[in-house]
């Protein structure tokens, strides 16, 4: 990098030209990082791809800084009595001060970004520590509380998550994401009624929040309100028409609820079939719902085959669901659906 800015063959000849070169290089790195990230290309190329273009621009940069409009701003031309080594020391000093100021100004943001990266990598304990650091440095930063709460849920500490997310809702009552996460945490602590309250607040704040609608539906099911859950699932599908998970959840309710107003095996089979197509038959819950729908319409051989596929998939991706799937498979082999409307 030092040679890039000082070697005569790869950098402008004047001090001002090198300053321009550095600014353009920095801008190109930022721009390329953004573009490469959006394209899904490794972002470490951001520091390399712009260099050949900048090298081709050296003559143009030198010519522009020698123009009457710019040459008077060239530190080398203005301070001819100062030898280059001393000027370099001044530049280094300016950069050192700038670096320290930037570090102090952005340290919290950098820590927050590092926490996000750690969370994406699955290094949740490290991410949790970083989020706590951010909260200590900036106690009013709601996003840090929100992400810490979600990380705590992922590590099996829902009660800690509830405490953290309560603080976030106190700081910013109108944040739909925080109410949504608090609702999920309350579900994990076995408080579905409280979860319904928070998740209703979520969709009030953001009516078009499909994920919030889906989570509210799950909470409503847990409180024994399948008809209300159906309403929320249909709204989630209206907002995201090709969402396989919601299709599967809606189909499951329609074949496992005895209420005649909800029980609808024919529609459930259509929904579950489409959900299986959309998910590539790689979602255990979707296959489970499809098997139940087949059984509900009397297609038991299809129900058995689909339940066996769900069982195989669950062994690697959802072991907690394995025993329940086996039990349902046994029913299908006996020619029995899960429920019958009105019973």
C-alpha cells in the first residue's frame, strides 16, 4: 500500500495529486465493497479492483492538479522550503490525529457491526458480549437491546431476553421489531397470553409485517384460538403469497383442528402441496402438514410416503419433532387421520 502511493510508476508526482489519488482510492473501496456485497461476491476484492483504473488515471490527476485552479492548493508547491521528509512527518501526524478521532467517533458503531458479524457466523456468546459493550457505551441504543434479546433467545435464555426486550420497548414503544421479539421470547417462557398482547401490538404498529402476523398466529394457536390464527395466517399469505412456511402452518391448522369453521382438508391439501413445491420438500413442518392433509382426504399411501420423507428429514434437521412424526406415521399406516371435523 505504501508503494501504491509513493512509487513514481503507480502514483501521481505531486503532493496534491497523491491526496486526490488517496481520496479516489478510498471512495472506490467503499463503492466496490457495497457493489460486491450486493452481488454476493467476496468483498475482500474491494481493495484491489479499483487500482488498475486509478493507475490509468495518474496522468489525468497530475494534469488536473497542475491547473491554475488547483496548483495553489498543492502543499508541496506552497511549502517549497520544507523538505519532503518533514512534510511526510506532518502528513503522518495529521493522519494519526484523524485516525484517533475516527476511532473515538465510530468505536461503538464498529463494535455493533462486529457483533452482527459474529451473530451471523453463529458465534452467539461473543456476539452477546459485544452487544453488551454497545449497551454500556450507549444505553439508549434500542437496536442493541433488540439484537441482544434475539441472541439470548437463540442461546436458550428467553427470560434474560424478556428482561432485555422489556427495556427496549420502554425506550422505544413504537418499535415493531422489538415487540415482535418480545412476543417470541414470551412464547419461549411459556407465557402465550402475554405474547399475544405483544404480537398484536407488533401488527398494529406495522400492519404489513408478514412475519409479525405469522408469529401472532402461532401465539393464538397456543392460547386455543385457531379461528383467529387462521385470519392472521391468511393475512400473512396475502402479504407474502409464496411463503411456504405459512402455507404449511395454515394447512396444518385446517387438518388438525376439529372446529368445522376451520377444518378444511381439501384446501389444506392444495396449500401443503404448493408449500412442498416451493420449499423443495426440504421443510419438515411442511412435509408433516402435507402428510396430515393426505390422511385427512383419505389418501393414506401418499400420507405414509410423505410422513416417511418427513421422518428422514427430521433425523438431521429437526430431531425434536422425530417422535411425533413417527407417532403420526403409525396412525396413517392404520388408515386413521389425525382428527375428524366436529370431534
